[in-house]
């Protein structure tokens, strides 16, 4: 599982800070999560192949999380894209994007599908044989979802040497990998656990964009391999959280501790702070394993 941070700062972009966007590579998929202004330039800087992006997840309709989307869709058109593109986001995103494309006479020549969201309880919005993606309802000034990306368990690993010793026919090997007990050539039933190894633990990534402190999400994200949680403010500006519906770094740490996640990544920093290490320091008061998102940084888990 690989996470590339394209942008991780709040509100207004600058020459050196970019609004929210990131790419998650998981089980062969390349998912784009949020798409603030300048996302396509950051994709190029980070050498992410545009053609591999088939699914885009937009948390909410604030500009620093989706104003880069229409530009990216238009660039796909100019590059001659043929593969279909799926966009998942709040109700209204289809109208907003298609209106801009229509006014610019930039109709796509590739299949473009919108999956509009309005449920306030967790919903599975994407699933295949390797991954599921479900919404994480959050508490922000507008309708907002985070997203929980979960790997499905791999097949069990066959202990070939043990299977040979127990005289199991080769034709049963695939069935064994799928978890079944099988009979050997003498008709004896062999337990699957006797001839297989456990697969590597499945990984999960919980992306929690703009939100106030919202412990209701803890049961859903419990045990996640990685949690990305917004940390717009430090505790000295906690009084701004109620008005803006954002969180502090320490509150993000509390969520990580309650959910027993393995790693917490902080992001969505307010531009009023010069030293990002202050965010790590505050979060580590309540949760030890804290990383800082930075534009262009790559995490591998």
C-alpha cells in the first residue's frame, strides 16, 4: 500500500503549499482522493500516470478539495483518454462539473460516470475481488465523507512440501489456497490449516478530511493500518474549531488512540503556522506513532 501526498494544506494555495489531494495505490488500483487546485500539476511532479487513474473520490464540495477536478477531466480529454472514469462525491458534483464542461464546449470523448452520495451512514461505494471502499460520514460545514479503503484477504499460501508428503493430488492445490479441506489420494480428509500458511494481514487506509472532532467514526475505522486525519489547528486556536468545523492535531491523536490505528498521518494545516513539527508534538501527547503529510511525500506500508 503506497500513499502519495499531492497537497495537504488548507484553503488558499501558495507557491509552496497545495490544497488537498492524494493518490492511494492499493492492490493494483490507483485511487485519487480529493482534487484541489493544481492537482494535475502535482500528479506530473510526482510522476503519477494519468492513465492509471480510474476512480476519483471527492470528500466534499469546498473548493480546496475539488476545484482541480474539472481541469483534470479536461486534460484527460486533451490526452485522448479512452478508459472510463468514475467520480464519487456529494450530490451536486455532477451538475457542477458538467456545467463547466458544457460552457467550455469540452465534452469528454471517454465514458465519465458520477456516483453521487447523500447517505449519512457508511455505505460501500466500490468493491471488486481485491478492495472495498466505504464512506465515513464526517461532521463539517457541508455534507462531507471520508473514505475507508480495505484490502480483501489474500488466498492462503500453500505449503507445497507438506502437501506432497501427505500425498495430495496437484488438482486440489487451487482449492486448498481458497481455504478448503481436501482428501488425499488415500481418501483421508486433510485440514486446510495443516497444509497452508496464513496470508499477510490485510491493510486498510482511513481518510478523514475536513471534520470537527467526531468520535462517532471510531468503531468504523478501528484497527486501521493508517489513518489520515485533518489537523487544521493547534490547541491554542481550539476556539476556532466550533465555527469552522475543523480539528486540532491533538484531537486527531485522540481519534487515533481510541481507534487503535497503527499510524496517524496529520494534514490540512492552517497557513498561520510556520513549524509543522508543532502538530506532531501535540498529537504525540496522546498517540505516539504520528507522521506529517507534506506535499510530494510518499508513504509505503
